C-alpha cells in the first residue's frame, strides 16, 4: 500500500515539473516575441523616415515633370487612353473630356500608409463646371475609405444615366463589355479597398506616365496589322501567279522543241 502511494506521489511531482517546464518555455517565447515586436516597430519607424525623405526628394522632379508636360498637347489624355487598364472604361465623351485634362497630381500623406489623393485639373470644358476634381483615400476605423468631389455636369453623362447602351466608344473599338465609366469610377466611393482604377493611377500612370504616352494607339496597331496581312496576302498571290506563268511557259517551250515527245519514247 505504501509503495503504491509513493508511486502516485512521484507521478504527481513529475507531472507538476513537466507543466512547470512548459510554462517556463512559453514565458520565454513570449519574451522573445515582445523583443521581435519592438524590433519590427523600430524598423517601421526607420522605413517611414526613409520613405518621407525620398518622397520630398522625388517631389522636386515631379514638379519639374509637370512643368514640361504642360508644353505637350493632350499628354494626359493620351496616357489615359493608352493604358490597358483604363482605356476599356472610357466612353467617347470621356475621351474627349480628358483632352481638357491639364494636370494630374497624386499626393501621399506624410505618413505614407495613411492614405493619398488623386487630383485632376481641367481647363474650361463643355462637360462640367469644376476646374479641379479630387478623390481622397484615407483610413477610417481601420478600413480604407474614399470621398470625391461632386461633379457639376453641364449636360447628362453616362455615369449618371440609367442607360449606357451605344455610348461606349471602347465597346465599339476594343470589344469590351464593362459598364463602368471613368467618371462613374470617380464618383463611386462604395468600396475603396477594392478600387483598382485608383491603384492604377497612383502606382502606374503617375509613376510611368511617359511610357504610356509613347505607347502606340492599339487601334492604329490593329489597322497596321490588317494592312500587313493584306500586303502579305497580295504578295503571296502574286508569287503563286508568277510560278504558274513560269510553269506554263516551260511546258510550251518543251512542246515546241520536241523534248516532250522524245521523253515519251
């Protein structure tokens, strides 16, 4: 009986020691993760400082670029209509409206991860009264949200109309079926976290504007391809015709010299 009690007591002690070892290990792990969190926080602060530094340095060149662009007609309208992620939502009137787009600005907050704004500066135009349209993105209760300038239209626009059939130039030119429009995107603030158009403007168009200005018009490329195909086809037909005529001449020559008869013998 005493032996059984002694064994049970020993097992309890071993179990308590084992639990104590696990508790000690978990405590040590918690201390390590606290130090890692401190290091990550320090890294984020240093990265933010560097980003802010280079943001200021880049702004000088963005300002210089803006001055140069002002001397190039239809620069921004060409950039937008050449971008594959934008051109398919542009309606014919919107393409024409963008010809009045004088300047584009993308501004990030001092704390770069806090949000950004997209500013579109327009010359006087027959479409709306605004000279500046701003779409701003910011975090509210941990969720990315957006607000945008109310567009004061001078005449009805597809983005405010219930019917958009027959108004999309891109639908005719590029065979896209999207029902979203450019200014419809601008006015829509329902789901900022999934705003792909804003991301394209901020991360691609704003940064790589010259690239998209120099990209050939896809419709012109299509026409050139058709011309090339037509040229190739005509050239092929001409070559076949030459080969046929040559064969006929050779056959006639053989008959006139009697080569065909001697061969048959």
